[in-house]
C-alpha cells in the first residue's frame, strides 16, 4: 500500500513502452499528484486525456488535481470545466418535468455520491440530513460506490430509497432518476472519483444543486442550477467565479459529525517538552514549496520549535527527502522535522495530542482535517486560497467563533501563528475549551443546519413552481430567506401535516437537576435524552463520581459540577467512604464505631470540605421542571432554601434506600410531607434494586428478595396540573412520555389542554395512525438509542480494541457500542441479546455485518435484564446461545446479564470447536470489581488486565466434569 516511489518508476516504464495507453498515463498522473510534482502531473493527465477521447476519467482527474497546483488560476480551471461539455452535451437537453408542481408538496430529493460511507461526504451530511423533517422532504440515495459501513447504514436510515448505481451508465442513471420523479437532485461527487457530471448534464431533475463532495470550485455545468455554500466560502463579490447561482447558508455549508471514538484532549505538548510543535496532517499533495517556505519562516521565528507532518503520501521516501531538502534550503535543520505515514483514524486523532498549533495548507486548505484538529483542541491557522477548495478551513474557523485565526495575507498568516506561541497561558486555555467550543457551534449543529436546509429547498422549489429562472438565495438566522433579484422575504409554503398526526409542542428546553448524579450514572436513557435536544441537564455531582465516559460528547446542554452541595450557602463536610455508595454529606450510620467499621463499606476514609449553595441561589437557574435526588444526601436544605424553584418543578424523582443508611436522613414520610406542601403527591415506585442472588450451594441459586433501593416518583396533584400554564403542561406530558413511559398520565394531561390532541396521542401510541409525524412522536428519544462506543474506560477500550483488531471470528454476550465498534472495523459480529427492539435497531443501524441473535428470556428491563423470575426456565437459553455455532471464535466479549454462565458456556463451546485453545481470548468487563465472578478463574488464566476488565485464555487440561457442574449451578444466575 502507498508504494509511491515504486509506482512512479513502474508507470514511467509502462508509459515509455506503451505510450498510447491512456490508463498508464492517467495512473502516472495520479502518482505524480500524490508526490506533489504538479508540472509532471499535469503533463501526464493531459496526455491521458488526449488518448482517451471516449473516457472522461483522466480529464476530470486533471480538473480536480489542478486545485492543488499553486501555479494554476481559477480562470484556467473554469475553462477546463466548460470545455468538455461542448463535445459531450446532448444535441437537445430535455430537462425533466414533474407532474406535481405544488409549491407546498413533500419534496423528493435525490443524492448522487461516491461518499455514502466513512468519507468526508458521509461525515458532513449525515448528522444534519437525518434531522430534516420527513413530513417535508424524502431522500432518494444513488450510491456510485459499493462500500458500506456504519455511516452507510446511518444514511440509509433516513432515505426513502437506496440504490447502488455504480454499474449503471450515465444515460441509464439519468433514466432512473427521471422515473423516480426526483424534484431536486444533488450532486455530491463533482469531478472526483466516480463522477456523474455526464448524468447531471442531461438534467434528469427539474432543479439541480452542487454540494459537498468534490465541491472545490464551480462545476461550470450549464445544467447545474445552484451551488450550496455560505458567505465565507463564497464571500460577496465572488459570484463571477461560479456558473451556478449561490445558495448561501447562514452558517457553515456543512455539518461536521465527529467520530464516537474521539480520544481525550491531553495537555499541550509544549508544557512537557518546553518547545512548540506545529503540525499538519493534511493530504501530503497539499504541501508545496510555497507553503513550505512560509512554514520555514514561522519555524525560524519560534526558536527550537518543531514541525510534525503526517500523511499516507509520506510512504514515499523521495517525497519526504524533497520536503526536508526544501526546508533545509530555508534554514530549518531536518532534526526539527518529523514526518510520518498515515495511521488508523483513531491513532491519527491521538497524534494531535503531540501538536500545539496546526498549520493549514495553501492553495488547497484542509476541510475535514481542520475540523478534526479543532475537536482535538488544536487551533488551526489558515490563509484562504483562490478557489472554493482553498476556503474550507476559513468557514469552519469563522463558524466555530475563531475568525482571528483566518489571515488576509502571508504576513498575517505568519504573525498569527507566531503570536499564538508567545502566550502559552492563552494557548492552554484554547486547548482545554476548543472541543466544546466546536461541538457547541453551528459547525456541529445538525438540527440548526437541517432547519435552514429545509427552508432553502422549499425556497428554490417555490421559485421553480413560479416559472422563474434560478437566482442567488441568501438565508439568515434572524430573517426570512430572500432571492437577490428582488430582495423580498420569501413566504415559505411547507407541506401540510395530516390533522390526525401528533407531535409534542415544547416551548423551550426542559431543565433538569440531577442532584447526586444518580440519573447520569445509572439511567440508560441519559445519553439519548441529551442528544434529543429537548433537555438541559444540570448535574450536581456531590461526591465527584461521574466519569468522562458517562457524559455525552456534545455537552452544550449539559452542565456538570463536581464536589458541590445544595445546603445553607456555606462549606460543608463530605464523608468519602471505603465503598463510594455510602459517600455523602451525611455521616454514614455506625461510622463512629471503630471496631465495627474497620473493614465495613461505610468506613470514612477521607473528609473533604466542599462548597454549598442555597437551592434558590444557583446562578442562572431561573426555572426547573424536573428534579432528581438521592435521599442518602442531606435534602432538608433543598426544601428549606428552595421554595421559589420548587414551585416551578413539574416532577420529583427521589432514590430511596430501603433502610436508613445515614444520620439525619429524611424518611419517605418526611419527604412526602415536604412535597405535599407544594402540591406534590406520591405516584409510583420505580427501578427496584435487589441484593445479589443467594448461593444455595446447588445448581439453582435463589434471586434475592431483599430490596436495597427504589425510586419514588411524585407528581403534582390534578388541581395543581390544571393551574399550570399550557407550556408547562406540555413539558410535564413530554417528560412522562419520554422518560417514564406513563402514557395514562400523558393522556390525562393532554386532555386538559385539548381533547382532540389527547385523542391524536392515543391514536399514535395505539398504532391506529402511523404517519411520518406520529412516528416522530418518539424521535427525540429514539435517535442514537444504542451508543456508538462500548461503555468502557479509555484504557479498557484500548485493550479491547487491540484484541478486536486481530480478531477473525468474534462473538459477544451483550451488544451495543461494542458491536458498532467492531463493525466500523469491518468485523462480522455474532452474539446474543435479550431485547428484541434493541436487536432490530442495532441491525438497522449497522447493516449485514451484525449477526446478533435475539433470545427470549421473558420481559426485560434496562440493559436487557429480566424483569422478574416468572420466565426463569428460559434464562439458560441466553448463555447457551453460543453453543448453536459450529465455528470457533477467537475473541468472545462477556458483558451484561448471566455473566458467569456466559463465561462458562463460552469455555464449553471453545473446548468443542477450537483446535488450539490459545487462539481464543475471553474478554470480561467489570470482572475485577466483582468477586462473585471470580469462580470462573478455576478454568481461566489472565492474559491482560486493566482497571475492571480482564482478557483471559483457557487453562490447559480443563476438568470438563467440574465445568458442567458449575454451568448447572450458575445457569439461572442473572448477575
């Protein structure tokens, strides 16, 4: 792979021997492009184009490649874009006409792309397009590439039709698009690989638009009506550079979706090394003598600084040597320059932790690479180039709130960069905040982008229906969109919704306070609720127990405050115990009895002095709808100093210990009495937690009936509900529906607002009306139900990935983030799961590589655990599922329920199917924290361990009789 030097030599020989072979010249041009030898590249592509009069591939390659060439002008590139059409243009272009020209109809949008996968196109459209209202737009996707991955599945999920068209001719694709009745057709290829410019030239849709994907300048295509852009990519006065009419979005022209496996941002390397490290991880083809001279200037002005370059192109030793020689001629010794080949994507992102400041290229800037640097906390300095391709970094920086990093000239480019190095305090502040700044900005706001995108599509469609020619369109965050030929605000005509459809109508976000962080650390709904956009979470993490992995990547609506209490407004003691379960601002019972407490979990091992705030005096908290608490903490001050806020609360959820655990702990009756004063009444017990199963010493363990804790739910009395404002009633109904699933109460509350809406809600949950919008009833809490990464620590994930990347046959007990991680690595995943909806959703999101089987163990609750023992006879089916497979697995992940039984049956299956036992690794999560799991060590020995996870091999000479006896003993044990 990437043997560019050998390829350059080979194609040099082949073009000499077979000088009339256009393909050899084309491939030589590609190699020269990768080595940034632009004159030779241009000559090779030109020669190939002359020889391939019936194939436009080398001609299109030349157009795309010239954007890297500092010596080529915009006008020269435009001339090439226009010239080919004279020969390939149909005699008569018959633009498609649709039968239904209603301005307010549901629009059918076609998307042609080679990049519906892990690719800049997939990364920059999927997060926004999936949030476009299905009642307004339906998508038809035409993929010119056969590759499928997790992003492919994500794109498929929001498309009404998906078709692979790589084998279709340009004419056949044009016919298909016409038959499908596409209203607006997007090209997401441009002149890049698998280009369909010839299809677009036949005008198979009434309106045609160029967008991301080979969007590097104007297409020059006479049938391309619009180009989707923004005011930074195409500033005022640049219209003459485009044959298309410009649709200027109010923010960034794309929406970046960072990968779920983002490494943590570490301290700036200058802090440890004592010198600044500049970096550039762009495609090496973008590095030329012009930019190298500017980088050398920067390195000269920053003593002892280093330059770190990383790209697949640097598989060429000649290219590396040419870069080093160029820098040496500018006074930079090669010892100051580090050049590496490409790495797997996560490792590449991790490499940003070795970079202080990223340097952008010119004339072709970074795009996705710039977003990745920013999300890793590394500021990027750019000078916009002359083409669209040269302004990507500028728009991402401006829309992320960093316009000061965009230079107007080379002098500024150097000065901005050098200036950053002179204030290390500010550089560290930037690094620690940049990820959140980017993720909170319009660059990553899919919902905001989808809103403006929908408006833009409606505007251009209405114009088409009016019989008007395309015109430049501008959108704004403050005003209605307008066309530049009349400057009048457009009255958009959206598709009507059926009267029987139901959707919640929230006025603003629902503010939730998680006092003690119990909800954030234990509820499987927390992450999905943060991603719904409906909530703002304030997590007061009293004892500082929340881990990084338990928080969402996007935290613009999550505020986490550790080691802080709600009290009387003064500092209070915090008692940290041997078992963190007992840590609290209340002293644990028996903690003063030294003899009794010596090894007890409630032993106080440290006493901290932490700040406290009165409930009514929390800065910025003017209202609160949803309050979650834990009665192991001192809740009396909340009632005493929170009357104002409590009067706004709609739901109170309190975790209750079954027995008193702390001194001065409020009882159930005391809390009910306090809540009754403000109109709340007890409604239900939820989430019962029981002690671990009783070991009977026989094959049948007994589930414990000892209740440890339960959540109590208090709701406002009906009199108070009636007195609420309509918007409060709506929020109360939404919380009860999306969080607690209490449809009866939702119906009763909605009936107070409108009997008609209550009936629509009932119809939607009863399945009588299954329309686009009624399906959207659960959209806010159904998207991203399944996490994209396993719930492991960073170190546990790294260990697991190491084994996963070597796996040829993988099985997992318990699915979700681990499944998605494996499939992103193109690994087929076999496994078992006890939640059918979870399995169906997982397969929809991940595609054919997901071979997870559903096993019925009876009704399940959170994380697929059985609700009770009613269907106990089915429990063994779960751990025995692996025995149905004839193949041997080299990696088996054991997580979730029935963990001991699953481990034992994994050993049994491996003994039956694996020729060499050492070829199989069992990876068990939460192992070292749970002594009750350690019985399996009779049959296993440790390969690796990190934190709570362990990787094991099967011991030689396993006593199979003992194994079977242990399986019988634990087959019903849920833990």
